[in-house]
């Protein structure tokens, strides 16, 4: 009889486990494609779960159930014929488990359980496919669930729900070392139903990664919208806002990543804004804020010796100050003073304390973050 630390794993072969090296577990014969629901596994442990997922993934099956939970393995490519109107209709009205695992089955189960409120939680590591999965669930609901009101109202609500995704991605997603389209914020999407029909929706976003606005790690980028803006504006428009190529801006070139523009994405973004009811004047204001943030990032400072031995700073890039002030429609003196001194007010007077270079740079970055996050928080929490 073999010692407790030895296992016979094949004819004339043994495998020895030393102290603290773990245990051997049996591997169930799962066939070529594994099982659709991992609760069917005879021996549930980490290795058997991963082996089942691998078998299915190797055969182009990216979805697997674990009871009522759907596990998705991101293929980083579009899976042919896996989505679309016909596939959505196939899953519509079917109970969970009646058809092979699919995101549409989750959408169908949630809709079938109305009028009780339902929650679909989509979680995972960066790059696991949360953003795309969210969009696919919404595409399913928009495709198979009728809208409330007239046919025109139904079409408008459906289009607005679908167009909200690329709008939020432009302003809240960025390239990271692990994901070219990583969401850098959280969002909570509510879809409102009446008698099983969609009658409205609301998006609440939160926890935007503000630090990315002013600094990026090697190989990463700022938010997509900056590159789309610079790639999408005409030469005349770029002149109007005083804008140059993306690699000329400190807030865009720190990651030493590809700064290639996105003209097609900018055109699509303009279309999404129009669908969501963002007026032309509001779109103009959005561009003004984005351009002013880029100009602020190119402001630099020189040390300046003041009276009584104090050290302060002076602006080394007055043109950028003037552009930011022009775009924000505020006096340039106000920006200049806020970036070079700290203001303390008492009942009788206002005191100005000179800033050091590090403090001035922090003030510049704080202003840029406040502008961008203010735009994101106030403008992109739509309700229909």
C-alpha cells in the first residue's frame, strides 16, 4: 500500500506530495466541452472549476452557469452569431437553464420576474468584460421588451438607453496596461418598467478616477474623450480653441502611450449627445471645458524672489492662462492669482500667501480635476 503522500496517477507512475504541498483531487470526465452548469460537477474544487471553464472556452463557449450565476470568460473578440436580434428572440421568455448559458438568459430571467424589482450585478477584475456585458444586457432588453407609450416614444427611449453607453465610455473610460477600454468609474443603471414595458431609465455614476485627469502611468492614457476631441475637430475648430496635437499636452503624453486621435469616435459621440438631448450650446460648453483642461495642464511656473526674502512663483506660460480664461469666460487675473497664491479671508481683509512651485502645480491640477469631474458628475447622469 502506498504511503499517504504518494498517489498512483498512471500505470507504473506515482506522484509524491511533500508536507504542505496540497492534495490531489480526482478529475471528472467532462467530455470535450465540459458541463453547462458547474453545480453538476461531482467534485467541486478550484481545479475542477477552472478545467471546466477551459474546456468550454477552448470550444468557443464563453458562458457557464454556477447555479443562477453566469460566469463569462472574456474572449477579447466578437463571437460570431452570439448576439443580435434573432438570438435575443431565441432567449426571450425562456426560463434560466432551458437554453445554453448566455447573457441574454440573465436578461430574460430578470424581465420575467417583474413586477418585483430585479438587480443584475456585473462584477469582475479590470478587463474581464463588465462594460461589454452591461451593454449586451441592455441591448437584449431594448430588442425584446416593448416600450411604453407610442411607437415614437418607444423608439426614442430605446435609442437613448443604447446611446448612453458610448457617451459614458468616452468620458469615463481610458486605456490601461490591462484593458484598452477600462471603466474608471462606477455606474448604477436603472430601467423602469410598467406592465412589462420599458417606460424610462436613469444612470447614476460615481467614484470617477480623478487622478487620471492629470497623470497617467507608463503605457496608459487619459480619458478617451480628449483624444477623440483632438482627432475630431477640424483645423478651423482647433484654431478656435487654441488646440494642437495630443502629444503636445502634458495631461495626455505622460504615459508615453499611443496618442492617436479618434475622428470616427468623435463623430459618433456627437451623435450620441444629440440623441440624449444635449443641445448645440451645451456641446459647445463641453468642448470649452475639455479644451481649458488641456491648456491648464501646459501651464508651468518659475521661482520668483519676493520682498522680505519670501519665495513665490510666476507663470511661465501666459498664453495658456489666457486660453483657459477665454474658454471658461472668466478673467485671466482670477486664474493667475488662484494658481500662484493662497487666499485667506477675514472680516476686514483678504490675505494672499505666495505658493511654492509644488503648491502651484498642485493648485493647477486641482483646478483641472474639479473642472473635468464637475462636468462628468453634473452632465452625465441622464434620466429619461
